[in-house]
C-alpha cells in the first residue's frame, strides 16, 4: 500500500485530501506545519508528499529545500498544494525540485491523477529489478485488457484526468469512465492505489514493446 504524507495547515483542505486518498486505498498521515512534517520523516518514509506552500513557522519551499538536501529522502516525489496563482512562485518551486503542483481549489480526480502519475513514474524504476514477475504481469495485462484499455491505463499513469484522456484519445468522458471501470474489474484493482500499480506495469510494457519495434 502506498503511503502519502500531507503537510497542510488548512484543516478543511487537509481533511478533504485525507478522505479522498483513504477512500481510494492509500495510507495517509498528516501534519499541520512544515516542522512537524519533517519530524515525521525521521520516523517513517512516505511514498509521496503533498505540501502546502503558505504555512506558519516553515513554508513549503523551506520544507522542500530540507527534503532535497537529505540524501535519505531526497528522491521522495513532492507535490506542492497551493492557492497561490503567481506563476513565478510555481516556477520557483519546480526549479527547486518539486515534481508537480496542484492549484486550489482542485477536484478529487485532479488530486488522484497527480498522485497516481507521480507514483507511477517512481515505481517504473523500482520494478526493473524483478524481471520474471514483471513478465508474468505483462502477460496477464496483455491477456486481460484490450489495446484501448491499455492506452487509457498508460495515460492514467502519466497523471491525466478523464477529460485529458478523452481529448488525447478522441473519445467521450463517459467512455473513459467505462474503460476505467472495466480495467478495475479485469485487474482486480478496487481503488486508485491499486490501479496506479497496474499503470506502472502498462507503461513498462509499452516501453518494452517500443524498444522491440526499434530493434527487430
């Protein structure tokens, strides 16, 4: 199970994110300021961090700087959550090493898309070490799903929302939702956390097939 650390001083926003992520199978822990969030990292290592920018005591930029300076946790995916619309502030965060950002207010789907996309990118590197098991999962995915469903799954892994998937594939949002439902049923993925793992496998399967096509 993926573990998400939320660092957010707005209690309503923090509770909303906790509820959405927990309902989708993620293990969630949270802190209400930057210092408390960093202290939690000494006890456990989350798979991803969602962090507000404007907070008392220690802001999000300071949290990110401390995180990236620590080799033991510098590679943890980090997403800024901010109500700030200033593009310069967003660029500053991305330049400092943030992986993505969410602008408040955001929908549940936008939150899940951002989290799933970042986790998929990280897990794609980890799974390289388990080739035999991965080949079995490739075979299962190929047998259980259609080409179109795997296209949808690949876009899920890139952090695309249903609207973005519909636009890229030239289908309706209703069709995207139908594909998602079919994928979750076929793959036994009861929630977004489990679907995120299959999105990693689909991406690696696509990369393998692309490599085979380039090197016949």
